[in-house]
C-alpha cells in the first residue's frame, strides 16, 4: 500500500474502532469494547506506517534531487 492508502485505511479503522467502543459501552459488551480498542490501535498503526512511508519517500526524493544537481 502507498502512504495515502495506509493513512485512509487507518482513519477508517480508527473511526470504526471508536464506533465499536461506543456501542460496546452502550450495550454493556466488554468484548465489543475490546474489539473497538484493537481496531482503533490498528488504525493508528496504519496511519503511522503511512507517515513513515511518506517520510521515506520525501527523503529519497531529496537525496535524488541533491545527487542530480551535483551531476
């Protein structure tokens, strides 16, 4: 996945996790709340991965630009 795809999927998982936690709290389901927390954590990790990929790409682009200027 690309950085944008990771970030979008992460936002979706985070949102669904929060919804599950809310529903679990309303209906008194510890299992659903736990699933929501896990899905939210997954979303946060996906967003972090997207940020890391974007940072790596930016760094690679800067290195490439610097190398091309020296040629």
